[in-house]
């Protein structure tokens, strides 16, 4: 083997372990899931014994109103939690990006919710939402206001509030880190150029934070689609299907309904949805870059 | 185009006072350069004028009106930063027009202004580029154009050339000099580079340790430094300093040190004779020493040549006078070689004396 050839192969050699791990830990289970989704598969069977049914599982789901209800709950949940968390997290970061006494303690306290195990968060909120002995209704009661049926009539809203409480800090710390790495002098230049505090935020800070915010939002979005424990502990998807997000439905399809093939198909739908979002996001950035590049080349031709 | 008056300006960070009562008057259309080594307080002074730093004590008057309570945007000034401080997400045109757009000027006016200013600094071809796609010199021009577009009456420069390489710096310095002639605004320029200060300034303010050491025209500072710090800071290569004692012999006044005894003339002799103590520091600029083998020893220094640095038409000799170092600037044609002991006549107008204790000029 010539030295040139060896040199050319070296990078592949170094990448090989990572590829192997990826294949075992990611591609194999994924393939397994896709394969399973084409089968009428009961937990008592091995995958080889299960009958191949083609796209039947997908079609069944497509025609199942409960699936669509679940998908809609998931989308609403994801949309509201990510929107509120982004606004609150970034707002808090803009507010707390200053050096005053006790700020570091305050910041640490803000990120505490994120460190609590999801099951504990679920339990905590379930007790707080309890119709008679919960903190919220007792407080309302003492103020003479009638109690709210938190986990009944307003279950989805209540679940959304709990998620916002837990995950706003995540966006807060990332936004704060982005803010603190902004070029100081550009902000000073903006002050001299006549920008008010709001204009600085709107025209300088937010646009410069945007790359970080996009990634943060995307991470939260993916997470929100997959959230399980908190809702499981708080409502178990109820009442009715009002808080049954897809992840919960997948878990119930597999364990309660014992339909592994349908659960796999459901997982694939969720995966495809997330993939579409992610690709859409990347496509948008690509498109923006391409547009900028086009303007640049146009300039050079003019010049 | 206002007058600016800094009235006993003080800056403290916590308990540490970094500016100790800066007094400064800047007239209309004046190009004032604040110069000094790192940490002398020059940038802090500028940033206080800009409104980016709070004033701890004292006041800044613009046309007689106190401004230290005003936000930067209300002070009618433009500033060029050391790291350019461009808005990375905006293209050149947007960078230049940001202030105008914030002020909600009509679009036609903004476009016209951007075109005009971009042409002034030679950026017309790059208006749609983002700063990331520009070279250092071009970014510097964008920063300059942005300041120009504002039409403010006060221009502030915070070491605007120090991020450029030597050649570009020289070129931009020349362009700046031309621009300052043309726009006729009140400019305050901060630099640690005394060559920039000398070439650009109508008036130089030398700062050190949070105090103003001296202010005046470049020529005043070069010829009549008030203390040893200013004498050593202004001029390149820097002034030579030799320790000596003032002595009187045969009715004449001498400075006598290790390896030299220089006769003082005229007013210098008079000042030295009446000075309170005898210890002194003699200052002579490298350019005030002239190679002259025939010079009488009472008007010359006898130097051992250690190294000769050839810089083209001129050479700089590093010499020893007794145990002290002396630099001499002379024509490269002069026949000198290393290791020689030679005589250099001292220009009688180039003799400076400083008190050895408080280092002020005698």
C-alpha cells in the first residue's frame, strides 16, 4: 500500500470507532423500529415470528381519530411551551444581564427547576394542582375566589404551565450566555448612534443572539415533542385524551394495547415530524446564507 | 462645533481613583490628541466625554452646558472604536445608516447620505457586504463612515488605528489627517502612539497616572517638555537622560556626570545656578547630537559606540557615556564603526535639565 493511499485512509480509520458506535446505538434500533412498524407484532412474539403487514399499521393510524387528537395535543403543547419559554427565558436574560449585588445567587436559583427529576416535578405539580388540598386552590379559597379545576377542565393548560416552569431556565441560561458574549463595543456604538434600550434589544441584541436562540428553540421543540414523565405523573394523559401527547400514546400502545407494530409506526410518525421541523429549520438557514452569498456575488459583478 | 470643557473630572472605580481632576479646554475645530501609556486614563476620559462611563466627580461642559447627566445619544457625538464595533449582522450600508434610520430620517435622505459618505472613504463597491467579509482596513473605513454619516459636532476616536498593521496604519493616518482638515469638527483622539499624536494633533495632551502632564502643540511638547516623563514620551527615538551635578567653575556653569562635563549657556545656566539643589538630570535628544571630532569637550559628549542600527538614510547609534546609555541619530554616511570612542557636539538649544527628585524641568 502506498503512503499516499495510507494517508488518504487515515481519517476514515480514526472515524471508524465513532461510526461503529453510531451504527450499534442509533442505526440498529432505528432500523429495528422501522422494520417492526411493518409487522403485526405482539410482545409475546419475536420480531421474526410477527406477520408482515406492509403499511397497514400506518394506514390504521392515519384513519384513527385518536391518533390525530394526540398529534394535535402534541403540537399545541409543543407550540405553547416553546413560545412561552422562549419569550420568558429571553426576557429574563435581558433583564438579568447586569452586575448587581446578589445576581449570581438569583441566577443559580432560577435554574433550580431544571435540576429536579421530571417525576418529582410531576408529583409536585400534581399536589399543587390538587382540587381541595392543593396550594393553588387553597390560596384562591382564602382569597374568596372559587377554585379552578386544574387537572380536569384545564388539564392541558396546567401541564403547559408546569413545563414552562421547569424549562424556562434552560432557555434563560443559554440566552444569558449568548448575551454576555455579545461584543460590548457594538452595543456602546449603538448607544452613541442613538438607540434606546428597546432599540438596542430589537436591532442589536436579538439579531446577534439569533443563531443561539434558533438552536435553543429547536432543542426545546424536540424535547417538547418527547416529553413523557411529567405528564404521565400529573394526568396520565387524561382526562379523556386531553393531555395525551404522542410519546404517552406510544408508550400506552406498546404496553396497554400490546401492539408493538402500531407503536413503532407511531414512533416513526413522530420521528418524521421532528425530522421535518429540523430540516425545515436547516433549510431556512441555508436559504438565508444562499441569499446573502448571492447578494455578495452580485456586488462583485457590479464592482 | 462646540467648545468642550472638562472641569476637574474625577473617575473612581470603587475606592480606587483613576482620574485625579482632569482640567481641559478644547476649542472649536480643534484636533486634540490624548496620549499616554496604557492605564494612564486617556480612554476613560474619552469614554466619560462619550457618556459610556459615569462621571464620579466634576463636570463636562459642551458650549457651556453641563452634559454629564445626558445619555450618549443626547450628546451629539460620533465615535470610532478600537475594534471598529461594527454591527456584524448588518451590511455596510446598514451599518453606516443605523443612526440615521434610528432618527427616522426620510429614506431618500438616508440613501443619499450613505452614498456620499461611502464615496468619501472609498467603500462604494462594498455597500452590501457584511463586516465579516471585509479586511481590517475596510472595516476601519466603515467605522469612520458610520461616524461621518451622523453629522455630529464632536468626533471621538478611541485608538482607531491600533488594530491595523504598520503599513496600513501609516496610510490611514494620512487619510485621517486629510479628513480632519476637511470636516472641521471638534475631534478628540486617544492613542498610545506618540507618532500618531505628533502627526495628527493641533494639540497634544500627555497623560500619565491619571494626571495631565502637559498640553500644547506638538512643537511645544517636543521643544519644551515640562518634565522628564513628557520629554521621554514625546519624540522617537526617545530623549537620552544622564545623571549629573550642577557645578560652577571659572564663572561658568557645568553639568558634571559620569564621563562628561557639559557647559551650560545663557538662560539654562542662569536657571541651573539658582536652582535649589545640585543633583540634576540632563536630557538630550538623539537628533541634537552631532558627530564632530573637533568639538571642544565642554560642549560635547564623548561616547563609546556599542551598536549601530541602520534604518536607511538615518542610523541610530547605541552608545555608552560612562555607565549610562545614549542614543544618537545621524546620517548613515557618517564614517563611524562599532567599538570606537567618538565625540558628539551637543546642540546648545537641545539641552534640557530636570530636577532629579520631582523630575520637573529646570
